[in-house]
C-alpha cells in the first residue's frame, strides 16, 4: 500500500488542527484577557486495492482523504485585578444546551457556597489559633 497519500492527508489535517486554530489566539486588553474556545470535528479515511483482469492486466490504486471543521463556541474572559471565581466569565457564542444552561444558572449559587466555605475555613483556622494561644 502506498503510504504517501495517507501521510500527506495527515500532515494537512495537523496543520488545520494546530493549537492556535482550535483554542485561538489569546487577546489581551488593558483590563482583561480573552481566550476563544472552539470545537472541532475530524474524519479520515484511506484505502488501497489491487486487481487483475482476464487478459494478464493488473492495476493498483490507493487514496486517502480527510476533513476537519472548527466552530467557535465560547470566549473565556479573565478580568485583571479581580480575584476568585467572579474574575472569570464564560461567554457562549452558540445557543446553550440544557446542561450548559443549568450550569450557568447554578453558578451564582456555587460561587456563594464557595465564598461561605472559604469564610468557614478562615473562621475555623482563627478559632484553632486562639485555642492554641490560650493553651500555651
């Protein structure tokens, strides 16, 4: 089997699927960093065959083909000068799925829980320090 068509096809697909094409170039502004996010699909096929005819004729052939598609789906925006989960936003460029919508709707509650948990841990550490100082 002639591997040259396969090698050429794979090399071209690798060019299309380079990291900067799939993730996108990061855009940095004065107050934020924007990271584009895309989804991609890829298909690839190759075949080779040999055959002969009744009159001592023969032939062979091979071929390969592939395709790839890239679609922007979101932008991750990181706000400079802010800390914690509220400094990161995901902006969907496509219609969100039911799961994506549910996650987006739940995020404020998750952020509140994280803040409460952080505060609780801080209070526990302070209490432990106080108890340690009192026992000394």
